[in-house]
C-alpha cells in the first residue's frame, strides 16, 4: 500500500479496514502506527505530515493485513493498558478489559477500609496477564499479594509484567487449578479475587471473530451456563485455613445473582453486593465477611 505521508497511511489503512467492517478501525490504525513508529499518540499527530518511512512500508502492510484478518490489535502490538499501566499480552492470555478496572478499584477501596493499619494478603486466582495483582501491588506497596494460574505460559507473562512495574519480588506465584495451590500450601488470603472464564459454551458461535478466533478458549468458557468455575471455587472456600474477609468475582451478563446465591450458601457473609460496569450491567460480585 504505497503512501506518501504518515497521515495518508493512516487515512488509507482506516478506510481499508473500515470497509472490511473492522470495529473502531481508525483507533486500531492509530495504535498500529504508534507501535510501528515507536511514538505516543500526541507524537504521532505531530508527525502526520512527515514522509512515511520507506523502510517500514512492508512491515506496515503486514500489520494492517493481520488486523484485516481479525487479529486483536493488542496481540499485534503486544500491549494493553490497564489502570494506567502498560501490560504485555500475547495469545497465551486474555486481553485485560476496562470493566475489570472497576473490580480492582472496588477491592482497593474495601481493602483500605477493612485493613486500615495492616497488610492484607490478596490472592488472584487465574491471573492471566497479571493485570489484577500487579496493579494492586503497584497501588498498595504494603499489601501482600499472591497470584495463581493453571497455565505456566500465563504465569510467565504475568511475571514479565510484574518485573516491568517493579513488583515481581512482592508477588508469590503459584501454578495450579483454582484454589488448590492455596489450599495445599495453607495460604489464607484476606482478599480473594478472580475473573474466571464465564462465557457459556454455547455462546461460541456468537462471539466476535477477534475473541472467538484469537483469545485463549480456556480463559473464556465456563461450562454450559458459564458458572462452572465459580461453583468449583466457592466449594473450595471452606478448605482454606479461613474464609476470606473479601471475595470479589467478575461475572458475565445475568450471572451476578446466581454467583451471589452460591456465595450465600457457602458462608455467612455480612454483605454481598454488585458493582455495575459502565453500561449498568452487574459485572462484579463482592462478598464481605468481617467476623470469624
């Protein structure tokens, strides 16, 4: 795709992807250009009238073709921002979503409220890219943090992100299925958080191609109703040395009440409440138990 200026490359690629039905084509092209040129969005805008580097033309063509084939722009650039921090991502991990930032925000608030003088232990189950534990360790230096995943590749990616943000030594990394690594080691989290796979298996054909074809299915699907992983984790809660003070789950659409009912059956909580996302969907379930 011959171009004269960076702006013309932007316009041409945006039009090309838009005609293919790529969502938010212009934003995707901006991110790809920033990645290719190694610049920020502001720097990119200032460089729009520059000649497009001829030596990058072939690589640019490849990047645009990958996006045209449906690959998420985050996998192409290898990065996604979360809570103001850049995180490395790959097809080994789910791309962090903006709605999960609301769960982190709620946990930071509750942890500070319930442990004002202490250093609570937060455990993230199914950590993926490490977005949740790394963000929390970065925001709360006094807190102790542990993170687990069944995937060794995901743990490796999470550790890379923790190193990038200077918190790797403060996070205990555990490989294993759901709560089993914590149960086996006698670890008693004060705050337990998880954003598990929650898409019903039957929803696969309806998913956007970017998700269906590129993101890891083991991080997406949670059984016939999408609730299998919550059920298993909640049944494991009594096997921990003690029930956590706070349990926070991200859930799918119309799953909040079902997950809350499981939690009510598992322990005597002082409060169970929902945290809506920016669309008003009950996206997170928080269970709080301040008494032993």
